[in-house]
C-alpha cells in the first residue's frame, strides 16, 4: 500500500466547485452552469485537507487553499471563510499548505478548524463519538500529544484478552467544502471578492500517518502473514544504529485496514512525531492485527513467533540496534507484550505496558529481571487488580519496584515532575495507577470500560515515560 493511501481517488489537479441544491437540466444548461461555477471559484487553484491524530483518533483540523497570487497575511480575517459543518478557529497565509504558529505572506491560506466538531472525526469506534478533550494537542503539534484510542469491549484480561460486542472501527477519507464569503487581498493590492461557490478539497495531508509505510510480512516458519506499518527515520543512515519501538493496539481496533492502528490514537504515531524524532531518532513498528488469532494476546505461540520473526526480519533489513528494541501496547497490546516478554525474555530492552494484565501469574516471573513501566487506572476493574498482581509477583521474585498514584487529568506538562521523581528512584520497574475519578473524559461514563479506554489516552502523552524507555539498553 502506498504511503498516501488515503489519497485514493482524490488526486485531482484542481479543486471541485460545489453548489448546494443544484438540479439536473439540459446538457446545455449544465455546461453553462459548470462554466459559471469554474469562474466563481475565483482565484483558488487547489485545496488540501490536513489531518492530525489526537488521543481519541484522527481528525480533520485544517484546510489549505492555494491562490493564484501571494496573499497579504495582515489583511486576512477568519470571518472571510466558512467550512461546511465546521467551526473556523484561525485563518492565516503561508508559503506552503501546512499549519504554522504564525502566518506569512504566501500563496496558501490555511483555515484551522476546531477538533471538537463532530464532523472533525475521521476515525470512529464505539467510544470516539461521545468524548472530547481540549487540554492537549495532537501528535503532530506537540512533543507531548493528546490521549487516545478505542476500547476492546470489556477491559481485556489476562490470557483471553480482546473484546467483543463493539462496533468495528471505521476510517473516513478527509474532505471539506470551503466558501470564501469575504474579500481576500493579495500582496500586490488586488482584492478578490467573496464568491458564493463552495470549493471541495482534492488532496489530503495526513500528518505523521503518511510517514508510515504499509507492508506485509509472511513468516517462513509459521506460514502466517501479518500486515504492519513501518516508520523509517527521515534521515536514515545505514552506517548508524537505531532503536525500534513496537506498538501493539487493543482488541477493539482489530481490522483488515492497516491504517486503523495509526489513526485510533497516539500509541503508534507519538514515537514518529517530529518533536519525538528530534530527541529519539528511531524506527516505529505498528502491526495491524485482525483478531486474537494473530495478535497473540491469548498466548498463541504461532502468533508470537510471527511477531518475533517480523522483528528479526526488520533488524536484518535495516541498521536496527537489537539491544534497543522496545515494546508497548494498550489493553490487548500490553497482554501481547507480556506474552512476548516471558516467551522471549532477552528480546526487549524495556516494556511500556498500558491498561493490561496477565491472569496466570506463574508465567510472568521472568519479567522480574526486566525493565518495565506500567500504567493502569484504579477504575479499571480488570487491568488495575491484574497489573497489581503482576507487580506483587515480580516484587516477590526480587524485582525493585517504584509505585505511585497520579491524577489522570494532568496535562503533559503537569505530568513532568511526577515522572522525574519516579525516574530519580532508578528502579528497574515502575508502576503508576491513575487515580479513580480522574481518568474518564467528558462525555463518557465513570465505569470500568471507560477508565480502561481513557488510560491510554493519558499514558502516551507522558513524555517522561517515553524518555525513560529510550534510556534503557539490554546488556
């Protein structure tokens, strides 16, 4: 699959004018109307929809319109543009079709849109439509992005893991209709008057998501195939050695569409964000599982061997440091990480375990000699007692563990001193429980499942844990 797979069928050379309520007539009338629409589209030559991934999924957050001349940034007004079913939050000019902190004179007018609009949502699952958060930015705009994801039905547990009865996740192609309802001034002093025609975007820029390749691996030993997404560092140099992060999604995002794991939340894309790569240049591997049979959360040995085979294959193909392989996952993804940890105890340098557990505590004892940071919510009736049981087992086996209870509604910046204090203890295992009543987002219910889901919406925003992960190296 091509990197820009969401562009399928959308790569027209120019934007498409759209008029609401037009009816069919004679061919002559339609031809005349089309000519009139093309003229009324004015000086706009192209429209690009810009998407970002937030904690609760991918959203359409901006549109960039290309004009035939440079636009005077100082004379632009947000009231000059309307976007169908959307709230315009900012308008500015730019030299490229991209969001920016400040506008500059250029051929592009960037129209920022509220991510809280219902129509902003591109990724949908059973939970994404009812929750919202405005405290934190997306993975593309901050070193500490916003919370994530989709549930796995009832919180995944131990060996069984996964979830049932949930709506299958879907992903819409980004598109928007924009109308220039006010005047726009060029740097030459020309005034482009308002037009009554809406212009439809014809291109899509999926921030960070488009930087992943969609590939397929077939394991020679098991005969199984696995779709996966791979991020290769932008300035990859085979003479250097790079760490790699493996992210595994929850059971609720099982799908045949490999883009689901990238767009459901932050678990995969946060590691590939420009700010994160500037600090920790790394490969990011995000498999797309279709169900329990290939995700290995039930301890399925062939599935685990296939995942291990994929890791080995990539380490052979690229200059990847085998002593700096890291695993992380949410819910069922954590369960699979745990299974890999005790099946291949010398594979990973460290594990970041989010909202998961393992029922058979006798199997987890090898983790006592590993580096682990686990985050669960006290309101998660399965993951909290389950992970607590794991920690007690590891401690009894000799592991040194730091434990803490944190407020789950802290911003990324507010989490920083808490992670700093825990890291200063320098224990190989860290266990954080997010306080009950502080985790669930507005619009969701204070119940076990919503605590489960909102755990990873918070966990992947915590920069200090991500930094800790990269500090670990296998001996």
